């Protein structure tokens, strides 16, 4: 697989276009071919094969991309700043924007499984620390363990993504319901 850090601007854009198209195509049809993904990306099948020689390489790149996006979203949310409840809202909002790629990964974890998803990452630790801070400042019920809150957050995000799709409500409405539900659930 090509190392993204050494790619030129054009190569990085092409790679990103292939990954974005793969998310859209594989969400609609998990059995879609690399040719289908190439068509959606506006490139030839040989171009896709140059970046991702095998389907497994593309799936691994999608998993890594999702992982990287979670890390970047966590950093943007600044979970260590401000009141814990406000930081958790920011984190939830940032994660909500990753719905397309995370739904793909979560709906077929065997296809996208990597060791990274199983370990406690810095993003995970930031969330766990945030919950501890919420226990201390009284904004998160101390009877709810950090790991429980982490699972509740991801479950509510998944529900919001699915609700937006199934009920055909706006993303804004789904996010509002997610945040409202999360706040009520975690409040002491």
C-alpha cells in the first residue's frame, strides 16, 4: 500500500477520491467490484489497482482512514477544554460528521477489522478522561463508568446515523436528538 505521507498532491487527491467513492459504493453494495468503485471515483480500474492492488488493501485503507478521521475529530473537539458536558457535546458533533465511513466499518466489522480498533487509542483515552472529569465536575452521573459512557456515545451516534437514513430526517435533526438523548442519559 502507498504511504500517504509521501504522496504528491495529485496522488493524495486521487487516493482520497477512490476512498470516498469506495465508502459510497460499498455502503450501497458491499459486494461491489473495484471496477464499480473506479467508475464512481472517475478513474480507471487500473488506477484503483495501482493504489490498492487487492480488495483487501482497499478495505484496510478504508479502516485506517476511518481510524485517522476519528483521531482528527477528537483533536478538533478539544475534549480536555472547558466543562466536561460541553466537551462531550463537541466530541459527539465531530464524530457525527463521520457517519458515512463509520457506518460502513461498524456494519461489517470483520471486513474492516484491524488491531487498531481493538486497542485503547489516544482518542479513546481522551473520551475516558473526559468522562472522569465529568464525574468530578458533576455533569456526568458517577454511577456510569467511563467505558459504559463510551459505549452509550457510540450507540447513540449509530442510532442517529441510522435514524437520519431510515426516517429521512435532516442530519441536523438527527444530531439534535442524539445530543438531547445523550445529555439526558448522562445527567446525574
